[in-house]
C-alpha cells in the first residue's frame, strides 16, 4: 500500500464536498466527511485530515477563506480539532490556543467568511 505522504493528495473530491456544505451554510463532522469520501477504517480520519491540511495550504496560498473550517468535531465543541489550528499556525494564519475561546472565536469569524464566499445565489 502506498504511503499517503509520498504522493500529493488529490483534494478535488473533498473540496467539492466542503463547497457544497459551505453553500448550504452548515458544517460537517470529520467522520461524516470521511464516509462521504468513501474512506474506510483503519485510517479514515487520518486520510481525511491529510486532505483537509492540503486544502488549508491551498487556501492560504490563494489567500482564500479556510474552507476546511466547515469541518467540526462531532460532539462537544462546535469547532475543528486542534490539528486544524496547528496547521493554521504553521501557515502563519493563527496565533491563539488550539482549543477554547480563542479557537472558537477565530473559527466563527472564518466560518462567516467561508459562508459569504460560497453562499448559494438564488437569483
């Protein structure tokens, strides 16, 4: 089995899924996204987060809102896992904590930008 770190991940399918979620002005959890991408255990969440990190990098390079912000934790906290924020730090887009009020506030602001960018037009 090829190592996912030796080949560039194809983000087209995951980006299409995330754009649909953003157009609907909603969120999706990691497991549901993994299932929509037809990933199976073991490693389905790891594969998903690898693709999400690639999308974060693409969006940073293109100076676009972080589309991966529509992916949140399933229970408890209504914002992404700490790895999302760690990737943002590596991209120099965020300097707060990976969890808590800082993360939640940054995420909410970014989510509003994503929704504005991908909003469905009804005209």
